[in-house]
C-alpha cells in the first residue's frame, strides 16, 4: 500500500513538474510571451522615432516656406518660370 501511494505521489509530482515547464502556462510559454513583449517594445520604439520625424516634417511644412518649396519642387517636380527640369529614369 505504501508503494502504491508513493508511486501515485511520484506521478502527481512529475505531472506538475511537466506542467510547470511545458504546459500552456509554464516556463516555456512565459519565455515566449516575454520575447514577444520585447519585440513589440522595440517596434514601438521604432514607431516613436518615426512619428517624431514625421511630426518635425509637419511642423516644417506648416511654418517654413523654404522647406515647403523644397518639398514641392522635389516631389511634384514643379519649377520656376526661368528653369528647365531634367528628370532621369533610374535603371
């Protein structure tokens, strides 16, 4: 009888150890979630930097006439009356 109880307890302990390491809420799952949180945090940081750059460009477009002209000339290929524009295609 003692061996049966000891065997049963050993099986129960092994089961809980297995759940702790390999279960859906175990250590491996925790590590996976932590890696995902780190990856998302890095992506958020990249987006924050990009948003800051875009906000700066918006402020320049709203307030700096020279920057407005530069953007219009570069992106819309607009020219002044006395200019000739050459657009070369890249290969």
